[in-house]
C-alpha cells in the first residue's frame, strides 16, 4: 500500500484531531467530525463498491447456472463467469480496496486516539502529583466520568495501580524519560534492579484524591452504554445490509459472523477508552445511514428504468 501505513495515517489523524480540538474544545465532537470527513472522502469509492455489489447480486442466478452447466470443467466456469462479469461491467475485486482502507483507517484512528489518551492520562497524574489532586478536573462526557477510561461499569474512574503499570509498560515509546523521572521523584514509580513497579500506596492515595476532588468517590466510570450501542449497531448494520442486499450464498458464509462481529465490537469498546468507543459506534451508525440512503436511491433508479422500458414497449 506504499504510503498507506498505519503510523503515517495515525500521525495525520492525531494532528487533525489536535488542530480541530483547538477550536471546538470538545473531544467527542472533534473525533466525530474528523471521522465524518474521512468517510465523506471515501464515499465515492464506497458508492461504487455498493453499486458493484448490487450488480453481482443481480446476476447471481446466472452465475449459479453457469456453475451447474460446467460443473465438470472448473476452467470453463472461471472463463464464462469472468466473461459475464466483463459484459455486465462488474469488477469482482471492487470491494477489496474500500475494505482495506477501512481497516487501515480503523487501526490508524485507534493508534491516534491511544496516543491522545496516553498524553491526557499522564497529564492528569502529573498535574495531580505536582499541583495537588484537588486542582485536577477530569474530562467528563455525558454519563462517562473520565473520557480516557472505558465506558464500563467494571472500570474505575482512574486506572488501578496494576493498570497504570501496564499502561506505562505499553507506552514506553511515547512517555518521555523526563516524565518517568517526575513520576519517580514523586514516589509513584519505583525502579529496582532495572525493573519498574508502581508504588501502590502513593498512587492509590493520589488517584483517590483526584476522584474525591471530582465528587466521584465510590463510582465506576460508565454504564456499558457505548459497548452495547456499538454491538447493537453492528448487529443492526448487518441485518439491514442483508435485508437490503440479499445474497443467499454470501449470507450462508457469513452466518456466524453476524453474531461474532457484534460480540467483538462490544468487547473492543468495553476495553478501549471512551473516545475510541465513540468513534467505533459513530462509524457503525454512519454505515447504516449510508446503506439505507443508497438503497432508496438505487431502488428509485431501478423503478425509473423499468418504467422507461415499459413506456418504450
């Protein structure tokens, strides 16, 4: 894919989100606008792929007939089917590029939002350590108490000591030595024989102070709403797509995926920061809307063409 590598695009999304946030001062709205802009850029390609899929569904009976007719000659099946595709202006590979782009953008967005979440989480801990926990204001979003934690009834408002250690270990490339030095000087992080650990007593006291200062003592971070919405919207997206774009052979192959994809969507949003869950849920809802609008326009166009043929006859 050349220039389409995750790091390059993740850095682009990171800059785009940070630039737009300067004006909006609202992360959730910022990520929705950036995601919408990217989706609109790829919309022509998406529409072309959808139109191509419609054509493939339309000639599916002819393809099946060719497969039965030349069942004993696989080479002839490929030749005849490819000839049919060419005659009807169908590119069987047209759906590959949009799918690849969606995966690249997904991983890039995830990487960009992870970097932002890392920066913001570290900023909260450092400000509390240097200026006092009472002076730290958490970034809330609707029912979520801390935007940089998952929307989950099992997640704390702040990472636990074990989670913070894992967080530090997984972000060693983005956390500067100066930051690690401050954490060590404040007694939050300890090093013994080159092994890093979190001073649980100091860290727990600090985070308890942050949570208390924000009036969130004894509360969890969320209510599972975004994970449920993401899983539900993924399930709805597949059901609507199947209904609007019936393809018996594909439906049979994707049978289990209709259950597995929503579950994966739920788990990902349950374990990711709320910002990514917002992005993931938004893209699912966007896909549902585009699918419905495209099918309305396509059906209206088909009716118009049929009416024109009947009038000509």
